[in-house]
C-alpha cells in the first residue's frame, strides 16, 4: 500500500489520531486502530518508491485523520532524500 492508500483506508474507517506537543515531547494518542494507522503509514513511507516524503496536517491535507485536540502535523522523510535533505536533517 502507498502512504496515500493507507490514509484513504483509515479515513474511510473514521480513524483519528491526536498529535500534539506537550512540554518537549511529541505525543501521538489514539485507540489501537489509530496507532495501527500511524504504524502502517510509517511502513508505507519506508517502502514508497515514488517519494521520499509524506505529510499530513490537522488543518490541511489529511485533516480527516486528526482529532480536534491535534496541534501538530506529521512529516515523514526517508533518507537518502530523492532531491536533497530538508533543513535541519
């Protein structure tokens, strides 16, 4: 499955994850299916031959996958980068 297919599958199942910053920690919260979604998204990106990156955001693309408590998006970047590394990598 591609990352987009993973997102579509779980969005259709009404799965939601909470991603937020608490103190200095990035916290991902959800029921077992929400955490399964996050794991499958990471695996799909690790194996995606089309792109080295995937992002979803609570207020942008992929917003259907986040709860209202979310205040952080998710950016997954596999190295080596197909173009160049992102700043700070």
